[in-house]
């Protein structure tokens, strides 16, 4: 009887350790995934900033050539947006 109890105790300890290590490993994998996503978001934001500045440059070029109305409105809106982002 005593040997069976020792075996059951060790089996339950090993099982508990396996569950704990599994949970820790899963949490670590989730943490790494979040870091990858954070890096990807930062890269996307940089690309969006460059594209927005390019669009603004194009709109300003159109305005210099005499285009008005929606071009002027778009320039104002983009400059407002960029200004808000710069002060965040």
C-alpha cells in the first residue's frame, strides 16, 4: 500500500509541474507574440507617416499649379492630423 501511495504522490507532483511549466511556456509565447505585434505596428506607423507626407507634398504641388477647393481642404485636414500626432 505504501509504495502505491508514493507512486501516486510522485505522479501527481510530476503532473502538477507539467501543468505549471506548460502555463509558463504559454504565457511566454504570448509575450513574444505581443512584442512581434508591437514591432509590426511601429513599422506600419512609420510607413503611414511617410505615405501621408508624400500625399501632402503632392497636394501642395497641385495647389501650386492652381488647383483649389478640395485640394486646399485636404491639405488643411492632413496638416491638422499631422500636428495632432506630433503633439501626442
